[in-house]
């Protein structure tokens, strides 16, 4: 039996250290690596690949090849490389991560892993293209049969080209580095226009998806989205993405909340993830799955947000997710996937 971790145990990401320190010296894990207990004949189809399980890690906590290798060895089989840019970009100053409750109030520790909620504010740092070309290839080499890595990308405006052009440039960088699947982060602020967030504008989603998908063809393209204001907007976005050549959608990203006290005077709101967004994430998956079925869209559906216990994976599968991903839960309980596999084999 794999021992369950608690929030008071050390996470594999040290929230008291900078992003750069975690990237250089982490992940902070000294436990043993159990044998992967998944069924030896597992052969799950996903975007042209065959997987040994439907568990994974979304964009965020897997900072480089070392982090990918650890998560892969601990039973996560769909790994997402931390969001990259087309150029080196520093992260925000500390604090980057604090514990909060479901109202965004900072707390010392959550009561349990099921209540584990954090706010994170990193500013999407990225390594240089030269580093990424070498490290993404190294991360791919660390995987074994039945595993696949997604590379998350984001465009940056005001880089001497349009926002969409930089998305394309970053996607091509990922391909040059050996990406097997690319995920475009459309849940970031669109500062080029008055649209606010990219995924909230169907016309923008279609334009950007089509440009990126054509540039990286035949590599599959996913898009990362957040919470939608209503089902009509979600339907419009999914239809636009499918028409643009998108292969799948992943949601949800963090939910922005006012943090009390704020991280600093410049960051009075911040993205919240973990337990507090689980219900919203499951609702997203249910709605997206229904729309995909009703509209007969050829879109894979990846769900994430608030998976901190093994049973939560099944809640996402029951809601309609093809792949279920854990970030916050995996950071504090790196044995999370192994305990799911162990439980599933014991009670098939």
C-alpha cells in the first residue's frame, strides 16, 4: 500500500524558493519509485498515440525534463511541459504560491488534501530557445512506452510581430524541439485587443487555431481554456476551434480571484487552483462533452482542476473527460497516480 501524503508534507515544488531555484534544483522528491501497477495490456488510443493510462499532468508544475521524468516514473502518462515562449522570460518575484481557502483568503495549511487550494502567480516564465531545444528532446527521451508529452505554448504581443505570429513562432519552436502534441494556451490575457481572454472570442479562436494548426501539421494541436460565462459561448468556441483544425480542448485553467491579503500591491488578484475550482472544472467537462457529442466534433477532451485525491480522476472520467490531469494534487502528493492505479487494479 502506497502511503498517502498530507498537505503538511513537503511538496515537490518548494513554495519558499523562486521559480528559477525550483527549476535548477528541483523537483524536491526523496521517496522511492514504485513499479507502475497499471494493467500491462493497457492500450488506450489518444491522438494517434497509445497510452497505458488516462492520467496526466497539465501545464504548470513540470518545469523541465527532470520534472517530466519524475512525473512519468510516478504513473502519470500524459505529461505537459511547462508553457514556453519564443524567448527567455523571467518570472514574478516571490511569493508565487500560497495556500488559500475557497474565498481567496490566505491560510496556513488546508485541513486535508481534499481541501488543498493554492493561488499561483508566476508570470509564465520561460527558458531560452536554445535551452528548450535541448531540454524538450531530453524530456521526450525520459518517457517509456505508453506515455506521451504535450508541449504548452503561449504567444507574447509586442515582440516585433503580431500576437498570432508569435504564437506560431513559439509553436514552431516546440516542433523543432520534438513536440509530439502542442497545446496553445488561449486562457491568457489578450492584451492586443479588447477581447480580454482569447478563448472568449470565437473569431479569434478560429484565426489563431487555424494559423497554428497549419504551421505544425500533422502534429496535433490542443487549446487550453478557462471557465466560460455560458454554454453558448462555449459552444461557439468549440465549433470555432474544430473548424480551425484543433484536435482537442483542455480545461479549466486557474480561476482569477481577489486574494486576501494580496500577494503584493501589483497582484491583488491571482489564479486559484486546487479543490476550490473542482466543481467548476467538472461542470466544464460535462458541458464540453455534451456539446462535442451534440455537434459531432472531432475533439479530444482533457479535464483538469482540483484533482487532489484518486477518486477525483473518476469524477472527471464520469463527466466525460478522455484524459484527467492533476497539477496541485500531484505537487503535494506525487504518489497520487500510483494510488489511483493501485486502487483501480484492486477494485476493477
